[in-house]
C-alpha cells in the first residue's frame, strides 16, 4: 500500500500518516516543556518573575488548546472518512 | 519523621520535596474540628448513597471494571481530573509555591503538560485496542502471559507505592485537620475505599471522582478569589508583596530555589511528561467511555479542568506568602508554619474565612484523598482479577461471576494491605514512594505502551527485557538517591546524585527493548511484527482493517 495521503483525514491536511503527525506533536510538546525548564532553571535570574509566569501560563494554555484543537481535527477526519 | 508524611501524601508534588527540604514542624495538639467533620460526613453519606445505587447496576465485569463504558466525555474528563487532582496538587503545590516561590510554576506546568501527550499518543488508541486495563493494549500482539505478568508487576508496584504514600500522608494529615488518632484515620480511609470499590465498582468510583473534582474546583476558586481580592486582583501587587514578605526576599521571584540543577529539572520534567501516561488508574478511565472519540473528548475536558486548577493553586500559594506573613498564630516557635508548609492553603482558608472555611477546605482535602485511593484500589483489583486471574491463571477460560467475586475479594484485600502498610510506615519517610511510582510509570508502562503502539518491530522479548530494565533501574536509582540512601537508610551521601531517575531509566528501557527486539529472530517475533499493521488500523479507527478504506488510513510503515 502507498504511504498515507491526507493522513489526518482533514481536507488539505498534511500528506503524512496520523502516526507521524502524533509523533511530531509529541516531540514538539516535549521540546517546549524541556526547553522552558532549561531556560528557566539553567539561567536563573535571566528572566523576570512576570516573564516566567507569562511563559508558564502560556504553556498551560498551549496544553489545553492543543488537546481541544487536536480532538476537533481528528474528529473532522473521522467524519470525513465515514462520509458524514 | 511524622511530618514527612503530610509531605508524602501530597504525592508527586510532595515527592519533589523529599529529604525534608520543605521544612515541616511537628503537629500541634489539634482540637476536634466539628465543622470539618460535619462537612465530611455529608460527603461520605452522599458517596455511600451513590455506591448503593451503583451496586445495583454492577453485575458484570464490564460494569465493574468500566462502568459499562457509558460515561460521557465531560463526565469522564471530570473523573480523570478527579483522579489527577489529589491533595498533591492542592496542598503540596500551594505549599511549594509558599516556600520556594517561582519554582512552583514548573510544577503547575508539569501537571498540565502531560495531557497533550496522552491525547496525541494514547487516549483513543488505548480505548480502541483494550477492554479493561492498559495491558490489553501491550498484550494485543505480544505474548499474553508474559506481558500481563510483567505489566501486573509494574502496575502493582506503582499502585502500592502510591497507595502507601497516600495512606501514610492521609493518616497524618487527617490527624492535623480533624484531630483524629492516626490509626483511626488510616482505618477509616481503608474501610471507606473498600466499600466504594467492592460494591460500586467503576461506576461508584467515577461518580465519587466527579463530585470530588467539582467541589475541589469550586472550593479552590472561592479560596483563590478571596485571596486575590486582598491584592486588588493585581499580579504585580502580589509579586511585589511576596518579595517583601518572604524570608527568601527577592529570590522568591526567581526560579531555582528548589530545582537548582538543570539535569535534575529535566529528569523531573520527563517524569511529568510521561509518568501520567503510564499510571494504570488513569489509563483505566479510557475504558469507561463508549469509543475512541469520547476518550479524546475526555482528555480535552480533563486538561481544561486540571490546567485551570493548577493556575488557581499557584496563585493561592503566591498569595499565602504575603497574607500569612506576620500571622503568628500559624507559626510554631521555630518560625516554621504549623503542620508544615503543605498547610499553607489551609491556614490561608482559616485566615480568610474563619473556622467554617477551614472546615470546608479540610473536608474537601479528605474527600480528595479518599477518591484518589478508591481509584488506585479499583486499578489494583482489576490487575489481580482481569490481568492475573482471567488471563494468566484461567488462560481466558473465565467465569464472569467468579471474576467479579475475585475482584471484590481483591478489593478488600488491597484495602486491608493498605491499612497495614499505612500503620507500618507511619513513622517512615515515604516521600520516595511517590517519586518511584511516577518513575516506574514513565519508564515501564509508558515506554511499553509507546513502543507497542508506534513501533512494528517490538517483540515480546524486547518488551520483557526493556520492561525489566526500566523497573530495576528505576528502583535501584531511587534507592541510591538521597531520598532513600540518606533520609531512610541514614548514609552520609547519596550514591545516585539526582532525585528523579527518569532521564536515565526511560531511555534505558527504550534502548534495551529496541536492541532485544532487533536481535529477536524467532518465528514468534516474525508473527508479532506481522500483526502490527492490523493493530495500527484498529488503534486509529476502532474498526477491523477494511481494504475498502480510503488511503487516509492505509499505511506502508512496515
């Protein structure tokens, strides 16, 4: 069989399998958090408290937003595949 | 050592504070708090009524393990949040911010950041491939007996470590909050959790989690709003006040007061990222919904509730730095907070709302502990009856009524063992148990789930060797770390320099599993590799492979 096209099932979606997208998203999330830790802990004093809190809250917001958008994205792909 | 316990109850947040760095002081002679007991009795009465109704609807294994798979996404999201938002999140993290300031933001993010990972990698895949426990997934194309035996060992290790930490902490915490003797508190928790689970199964456990999550969110919001009002809802004002009031001065606004070493911080970060994805009582929740789509929806709701709560608790801890400063009634003679820093949120509730708010918040905390241990107990009982009895011992020739009976007997046995462990470990420093349970969850359960779902080449031999390497290395590194080698065994210096082993144990598991799989030339290994394509299709669609599928779900990955 050929490599999956429109792997997520979303019109105009990337030409990779869902598995590849999931692994890329996981790697990005991991890098975001570990990068934050490395910057904040590795360079104490380099950032103000307000900046650290803003970045932290932004990461938390990312955690929520990414799950919501991802869920809708996969749902849309399933609906499309089932023709609904 | 007694007050290492409230630190430990606080589980994964408290675990980071192993070694007594939180600075706890002995518990005072606490008068019986009738307001707290009254509110708690209402909660217990409500949960027992729920259990009674649930018991009438719990006749099959499907109902006992998975609540019949009938929960909605919102309900299961609340229940997952209830499982995750333990006393660790509430008291542990607010105490951590109160003591160490800005490092608390790392814990707040850590508690939220694992949910995208669970969403991307696991939620619907675990639901589509399994029935009752996550081992259904790992054993899907690998040797059933070998995988379930290994999985049961790691799951029971995680559950009993965390259960013991919870019981010891619960006993000490309840002693402070309610003025009850330690053994009475531990026995009360053990008996109640056994009743909930053995009679009501997953249905009762789920609704207890939902109610508990609801009251925790409401209680936290009220306390947070009352605290923020003192600063005119201004974050800048709060930060400036904290730097003036804290013994750390302006350093309280700088990260690194607790997590000074970047390698230790990264190891903790990996445990936060991948540990929750390997917790058996969390994974089990994906079977309480009808399909993969609802499982994904559950994670969305759970991430929302958990993220919101993390922010609220962080702000409560930050506010406590200023508001508790100078309030001598909350400090012991040695200048430390009475009952330890983990009591910061409770002292704050008393300061802001008097005895009644303290009573409500105390009761919510007790309810939180009770709900978490109920979830752990159900997970342990399912491991015994579903993974060990039904699959390994009965070899699939299961008798449903007998399996449920075994589940209920296992529940009572787990309850008795938990009470015994709670009493035996009363005077021990158990903070390492929470660290170890999260490390094993990340290094064994998550690693095996990840490889089995995303790598066609995984074989039984690879999974077994990798799992054993992860389990043994996690245990050895934690035993050689300061939390056990110095604090429990009394040695002068740790042999392993970091508090968390995950940065070493997780890659080790993956490497050993890959190498052992690649070198496996057996016929069984070939069959297991060949079965991956079918597993992949089912994991992503919930349906058997169909050649008429559009290419979106076709793959040439093997």
